[in-house]
C-alpha cells in the first residue's frame, strides 16, 4: 500500500522518466492522472462524447509510443495538448474522407442516437458555433476559453506566436458575433 501511495504522489517528470524506461505502472499512473484532461480537450474540439472518448483513447495509444520522444523542453501538458490536437485533426480528416465516400455512394450516415446540441442552451449553441470556425480560430478559442490557457501557452501548443493567437481570438470573436446573431442568439 505504501508503494502505491508513493507512486501516485510521484511527479510527472519522475513518472515520465520511469515510463521511458519501460515501467508500465508509472505509465499507467501518468495516463490516469491526465486522461480527464485529454478527454476534456478532445470534447471541446469535437463536441461529441463518443468522438472525444475515441480521441482520448487514441491519444493514450499514441502516448505509449511517443513517450520516449518527450524531452521535457516544455510542460508535459503542453506536449499532451499538441498530441491531442493532432489526434483531433486526424479524426476530422478521417471523418471528412468517410463523409465524401458516403456521399459518393449515396448512403446516408446513421446518426448515433446521442442527443443533438440543445439549441435552448446558449452555452452549447456558442460552443457549436465555435466548432464551425476556421481551424486556427477554433483552436485558439478552445485553448484560451475552453481550456483556460493563456495566449502564450496556446501559442506554444499551436506552434505560432502569441500575437498571432491574439489575432485569431479577435477574428473569432467577430465571426462568432455574426454567427450567433444569424442564429438569433445575440
């Protein structure tokens, strides 16, 4: 029991070092510690519970392969955000390819049965509008407002300058105002 407490209290840096060395227990604790973080980020980007779960699982698998490449130059969570963002983009590309195939064959995709966005809830309507923004604007808004990152941290995740993040936020606000007004929300 004392061993379990010591492992769960280990820092991310310690767990990463041990996971790089092949310690599955340390890797498991690292996954446990950050799974909710990955899931929340994925959900904010895609807006669907099932997709967010799939993305989070995909990130966990990728993390197993990529942990050896983590050099600790930045915060682990920043690296994890970038990995999650890449998984979201991969999923969006895959979904787009599948939609094109489906449309080409004239088959309508089956709806999973999950409830659609509650248009009565202004917050859900706003997040649905955020997901309609161009990629960079959407990413900036989701990182800054959805995940609470500062502009500098969002810039690091997006691999752009802080002023560019600010510009994307500014442009996104203008576009969201227009989108929400046309939807009758503003």
